C-alpha cells in the first residue's frame, strides 16, 4: 500500500516563501514521476507541477512558472516544492501526487496532459497553504 505525506504548509504573508515536502512509502520512489496539485477555496483541482523520476524534466502551470520550483531527492524518497513570491491566489491545499501506472516520465511523454488529475493514481492527504495580503 502506498503512503504519501505532505508537510510544510503554513500561513504566510504575500511575497514570502514556503517549501513543501512530500515523503512516500510502499513504492520505489525513484521509479516514479511525481507532481503537485492544489485546490483553492471553492475551486477545482489545479496542476501545479510535474517532474520525471530523476527530476530532469519538469512542467509548471503558467500561474506558478518562474516562482515555484519542483525538485526531488531520491536518496530520501522526498519530493519538494519551493514556492517564492507567494500571492493570495496561491492559497489552497497542496497535494503530492504520483503519476499513474508507474510511469517514469510526466504524462506529456506518453501523449497525455500533465495537468490532468486522472493521470495520477496516488494522492497524499494535502497540506494547507494560506497566503495573506
């Protein structure tokens, strides 16, 4: 059984930074592409970023590109999301996700959209990020 746990969410002021972490159990971490989704208050799920199994190719939503950086440390079974210059629109629950079917690369390599939630088959419980203005 796959276990996923996010951490690092907090209440911060606009313009500040946060670093989210995700650890997993029950899977060969380095053999899976992974990503982050978020859900803002009253909104649907939004793809934030995806990275391949070695962190060499990554995708970002237009709303976070240039401000957020996804990275991973396969020796620690850990995925990270460095979030800089936060804005109130970044408020939401952030979920660590695993690309489906043990794929090594993000969905576009297989002809799929990386920001489609159905491309991920394991989701963590989420960590709350609140950005005040």
